[in-house]
């Protein structure tokens, strides 16, 4: 007995006609070209900047090292500017169709502007989803590797500077605050001149001091801190010397390194766990929560930029002013970008909730594009 193939109702099937596929091809080509141009510019500027900051200060740095570091850092910056690539790419694609009078022919045939704007918006939405789910984790991993290499190369240059490091670990019963003068170079977590303060958490949430441990060196191993040259003191008791001393730890190497990393260096799939661990340790997770919400809003930002670009490119060439209208669209795109940075700063400072800080710019881009498109199409 053979199984019958699954029949999808006709009304649920996607209806991408040849016309819509044609517009989609041009829109994707414009986006790809804009991404290529922006990527080349970013890599050139980034190569010069890394040569100045790292190559001019660290020792034994070759051109190959600088080039590899440029390749590691550039993807995260490119992803930050992809909304501009979508804006300029879609605007160039629709402007090109407009100059060849193809949009005029479509509209004369009774095709609504909504119909040939939808493919670009849908493509931008899908690119946004792929960026969040796949490209962001790759770029974050590359950025983390860049930070590791930069730290290793700059250790000689910064070796004489005092760079205090603060960590915090704990759960609902115990909290431990860790302060170190610096982190030793190399693989793993090895801290120098360490002070550990252990507190007990009372039922009302207040902390009671229980122990202080001073150590010459602390190395993070599986589930514990291994201290060398340690001295421990508790309230009301004499201090005791230890050649080696171990203290349980709720951190591992990866989560401890995340304390040093910027939120942009944490992959999308790891952000919920990082937020949970940071809050359990008593730190504010606002920056990580804002990063997570902004990544969730990324597809809508991309779609909004595509709609905005299409709306600013539909004016008939014979009416004139198309270049001025395109410049206005680019200016509005820059304004939305700066609004996004402003909302980012306000969200990090807890002035506004992280959710609203992340969602406001994409919604503004979408509503602006829809408003102009309605005005252009329906008057």
C-alpha cells in the first residue's frame, strides 16, 4: 500500500509569479553588491586601524597576523552595517528598474506597488533570520578569537599596567567576589594577586561576610579555584597560611571568559544562558538582555529598511526629484541608525526597558516605509 503525497491547499501555496521573482533577483543582486562594497571598505579601514593599534605597539607582529585579525574582527562590524547595505542595495535595485521604466510598465499593467515591494521585504526578513540564527554565532566566535589574539599580542605592551579584574560567582546560599591585579597571559584562566571574599546569603537577601582569602595566584580548574601561596581569615579567628588551597567554583573557563567579553562577542544561542548565570551571580544582565532583544528585532529592522528603500524609489523619473528623494531615504536611514544607537545607550543605562530600546527603531523604520508607500500608492 503506497502512501499518498501530502496535498497542500492551493490558497496556502506561495504565489511568487515570474514578475515577483524578477524583482526579487534584482533586489538580492543590489543587496549583495552593497554588502560587498561595505565589507571591502570595512576591511580596509579595519586593517589600517589594527596596524596602528596592535602593529605599532605589540612586538613581533607580522602583516599576516594583522590580516588574520582583520578577517576575524570584520564580520561582526559588517553585520552591524548590514541594514545600510539593505537600504542602499534595494534603493539601487528599484532605482535601476525605475530608470529603465520597468516599474512604470508594471504599474501600467495594474500591478500594485505593494506586490513588487513584498519580495524585497520578504528577502530582507529571511536574511535577518539567517543573520541571527547562523551568521551572528559565527561572527561572535570570530570576534572572541580576535579578542583573545589581541590580548595575547598586547600582553607585552600592557604587562606593566595594573588592570584589576573583578569576578563574581555564587548561588542562592553563597556569593564569592573575586578581585585580581591582572590575568596572566596564556591559555586558561590564571589570575595574579588574588583576593576572594566569601559571603553567606541570608533568607532576606542580605549578605553576611564569612571568609577572606588572599593568594599569590589562582587557577580555574574544573569546578574549583586552585590557589597558590594562600592565606585565609575568618571573622573572630586567626589567619592561616596554606601552600595550596582550593575553593569550589560555579564558573568554568568559558563562562569566566564571558565576564571579560563584550555582549557582542557572545553568540545568540548562548545569550539566554549567559543572562541567567549573570543574574544568578548578582550582576546586572541589562547589556546581555539588550543584545538578545536587539538580535530578535534584527529581521524586522532589515525588512523595515527594505520597505523604506523601495518606498523612496517609486517616484516616476519623468516627474524629477528622484535623486533628492533617494538622498532623503538615505538620510532617514542614517537617522534610524543613530536612533538605534541612542536607544542602545538608554537601554544599557536602564533609562528605558531593553525590550522597547531594541524594538523602537525597527518599528519606526517599518512604519515610516509603510506610511510613505501608502502615500505613494494610494495618495
